[in-house]
C-alpha cells in the first residue's frame, strides 16, 4: 500500500539520522572541527528530508484511508488493517536496529585502525629525523676520503700499464707478422693473430675506462686508436683477401677448395664473436662496457653480398655491340650453359664446404635470378629487331623454366622455396611483345609493298599469267602474302597464344591495307587500259584481271584460316577497331569484276550498233560475232576460281541481255506489217537460242540466277509477235508481273516497235500499267532499271505553209 512505502522511507531516513547523531558524538570526541561541521550540515539536511517525507507519508496515508474506508463494509476490517501495519512496522524497526548495529561495529573497527596507524606514523617520523641528523654528521668524513680515491685510481692505472707492457711492446711485431700471413694467404693463422690483437686492444680500453671511473676522454681514445692503427688495416686487408677468395669460389672449387673453406671458417668465427659480444654487452642491463671498434662486422652478410656481386660480374661486361643480331641468341645460350655449370659446381662442390644453414645453392639461385632480371631489363631497353626480341622472349618464357635449366628436377624444390618470381614482369613482357609485333609489322608492311610492286610489274608482261595445278590463273602475290603471314603466326605461337593472336591481328590490319592499295591499283590499271585499249602492253589486260580475282579468292581463304587460328578470348582484347580484310577483299573483287565486265562491253561495243536493225533482220549478221566475243570471254572466265567464275558468267549473261534490250529500246527497227513483226520475233528467238548455247555452262553447274535474264527475250518476242492488239493489255499485265521494274516508257517503245497499236489501245495499256505497278519483291534483281529509253522526237504536226 502507498502508506506502507512512505512509512518505510521515513524509517530509513530516521535511522540515518540516528547514525549521524552517533557519528557526530564520536567525531566530536576524536577529530577536529571540520568533521563536526560536515556532519552537522548532513544532520540538518536529513532533518529537512525527514520532515518532507513525513508530510508526504501523512498525505498518502490520508488519501489511501479516504479511498479504502469510504465504503461501510471496509470499516469492519479496520482491526485487520491495523494489525497488519503494526506487524510490518515492527519488522522494519527490527531490521533497522540490526543494520545500525552492524554500521556502528564497522565504524568502531575503523577507528581502532586509525589509532594504530597514527602511532606507527609517529615512530617512522622519529626514525627519519634521527637518520637525517646522523647523515649530516658523516658529510665531513666523506670529504676526507676524496684524496684516497684519487690515489686508488692512479694505482689502478699504473697497475694496468705495468701488466700490459709486454703486450704493448709486442703489438708492432705481431702486426707485421700478421701482415705477412695475410699476404701469403695463410688466412686462419692471420685471423688467430688478429683476434689476439683485438682482444688486447679491447682489454686496454676497458682497463682505462675502469681506471677513469667514467667514459674515456677523447685524448685517451685517440692515443689507443693510434697505437693500434695497424689492427684496423689488418682487418681491411684480411677482409679484402677473404672476399677475393669468395668471389673466385667457383674456380677454386674445381682446383683447390681449401682457401674457400678457410674463408668460410673465418666468417663463422667472426659471426660467433659478433653474436657473443652483442649478447654480453648489448643485451645485459647495467653492463656499460662498450663494443670493440668495428663491431659487429656482419661478415656473413658480406659473404652473400660478395657472392651476388661475383655472379653479376658475368653480366657487367656485356655491351650492345657484343650481342647484336644473331649474337644475342648466342649470348643467351652461353648464359644458360654458364649458369648451369656454375650451379652444378655449387651443388656438388661448394655446398659441402659451407655449413648447412648457408643454403648456398638457394643463395646462388637467388643471386643469379636477380642479376638476370636486371640484365634482361637492360637488354629489353635496347633497340631490338624482331628476331632478337623473339630470342629474348623464347629464352625467358620457355628455356629458363625448362628441364634444361631452372626446371631441372634437382632445382625445382629449391626454386619453389626461394619464390623468385618471373624474370621479366608482366608489364615488361607486354612491352616486349608489343615491340615484337611492331617490328614484325614494319617488316610485313615492307614485304607487302614489294610484293605489290612485283604484282604491278607482272601486269605489264607480254605473256599470260601463270596457272596452278588446276588450271586457274594466279600470280606470286597471294603465295608470298600467305606464306609470310602464316610463318609469322607459327613463329609467334612458339612464344604463346597471346603473341600469336597479336601477330595475326597485325597481319589482318596489313592485309586490309594491302587490299585497299590493290583495289586502287586495279582502278589505275583500268584507267590506263581505257586510255589506250590498243596498246600492246595491255594485250593480256583481261587475263591479269582474272588472275587478280583468283588471287583475292586465295587471300580470302588464307584470311579465314588466320581468323580461325585466333583464340576466342582475343576478340575483345584489342582497343582498336578490329580489322576487316574480308570486306576489303569483297570490294577488290567487286572492282575487278566490274573492270572485267567493262572489258566485255568494250569488246562488244563495235557490234552492238548493228543489232536489231533491218540488215540484222535480213542477214542476222552481228549476233554470231557477239556470240564469238562472249564465248571467248566465257572461256577465259573458266580460268577463275569458283565462286567468282560463276559470278562472272552470270554478270556476262546479264550484260548481254541488257545491251540487247537496250538496242531494242533504240527503235532502230519499227515493224510495218504483221509479217515483219513475225520475222522480228523469230530472229529474236534465234538470237536467244544462240546465246543459250553459249551460256549452257551456267545451267550445267547449277548456279543459274533465280531470274534468268535470257527468259526476257522470248517474252519480248511473243509481245511483238502477238496478232491481236486487243490482247496487249493482258500481255502487258503478265510482263509487268514477271518484270515489275518495267516502266511506261519501256512499254511505249515496245508498242512503237509493233507499229500497229492505236491511240486508244495505247492509252488503255499504259493506264493499266500505271494502276497495277507492283512493288519490287525481295531478292529481285532489276533489269529494266539499267536500260534508259532515249527521248522520243515528236513529229511536227502543223502544216509547213507560211502564215498568211
């Protein structure tokens, strides 16, 4: 109930108040006025809190009582509420009493400890005062001992000088003797004497340091260093001899390895001495004895450094002039044999002359690898040609890691331990490969230019082009280009697929450039022939055009073969626009075919004016000559490789029909009667039969076009031969359905040639043609579009009499 909680807080606060009263009494007796004031303030504050809590408790109790006893039935349980509250109050009082009692006991124990501490502090303070008085009394006695200390220092110095006199007198003689031992390469004996001299120097310095009682003066240090100056020179001389032996270890191992073994033993002695001095004087606290001059020497690290310098000496004398051209491959081969011979010496001889922890083979591998890395970086920076770059790439990527070199079974484990990395970084390899591709590209471009010049000279020869085993015309151009590109791709593949792909890509770029220049040369060749067709130099003009077409077909097969050799992942590898030599090939072939057709038209041109004339109607004279020209051309077209052979034959067929219809559109012959129309139609059909006999090869090869142009001639003959003009509307409808590109002008000319069509029928036919003009179907090749109708000359219909 709310009243119970307020009452409990009040009892707690009162208990604190009682404690404060008790503490105030105790501190009033034991401590000063500061504690009394502090507890007084705390007591007053607690009184205020108690008063406020009592007010709150009363208010809460009244609120609770008014809420509970407002109903009559609750008044009957008043005695129960009173008894329960009395029990709770008694329980709280009991707990508060026990708590206050425990607090009072703790305070009493604490006060007892404070009394004991105060007594002990008094005793310590008294003892310190007594010690201070005794120290002041002994100060004068210490001053009287200063003179005795000086005498003791002088005595120790004199004792050190007397004990070291024999050593000091023998220093110079030992230095000279040690020099002779070093010069005669008795290294172990020289090193033993040198260690004795260093030991004497160290002892003298330490004795002087101890006698001085502090650090030596600069004058004393300079005196000792000057007296033992020969020792430092001996160290340098001995080190020079040691490193000379180590640098020539490979040669000594094959002759007499004793000096190398002595050098290794000396290095190990020095390393052990360095380690002992560092542990004794550098690692012990309180040890103020300094290290001897020149320590630590770290001769083991110098040993491996000298070994690496000895390995690098093989590469320092190499110059660019010594390795030009084929010399570079020989130089790399010499490096391979030299390194492998040295490794064999190290593994089988020197490895047994050093402690196992030296891992001398691994150290030599590491030194060789680092030196080769630097040397190859220098070689790569030279202005190398393609063959030299190939030698470097092949040596780095294949020979160096092959079983003949670092991939040897006895060296594989050691190489894996060292984790040496590649001889040339990935960026360096990419630069070398790009340099190789650029060098090859320059060479390929020059060879292609020369091959094209030779081709142009062949075109001027006074003989037919060469033929292959199948009888097709060809020249040396495709053979040279194909062999060159395939050989470059094969050589690049010896390095890797990536270089092969780059080389093929470069070759395709150059192929595209060559074909563009080739097409331009064909254009100039055609212009030159048109300027002077009767020139004897152009006697075999058509033959070389046909050879050029066959060459393009061979180059197309070579190009497709090269593209198939490229790996699929190289498609998006190159940032430039990918080459498209096939498109350039198609343009060149189209241009050559166009020139061939121009040549055919030029040969037909003298006979075309006599076609579809009255002499032709009577005698049929020009047609056999046209057939003879066409037959001669078709015979030459058979020397072209398929599928261009079929293409030329189709184009010749189209050209012949177009020119025939164009001659018909000239209206050189207008029929005057039904008999002439019949005769004209029969002559056209005879011409069609002659053309078909010559062009029968197209049908035999099964490559005839979907719309046979020769089928047009019988259709036109039927149109002219038609007896009933009223049926012309139906005939024109069928003609327009079969040849949707026929125009009103073409039909009007055909009507004029008939000579019997009235104005009404003409109007009806033309209106029908205009209304039923169908669109050109997909894949349809127009034939009438290329045939222009000459403008009609309208007859002057007015009388010629003069005006009145």
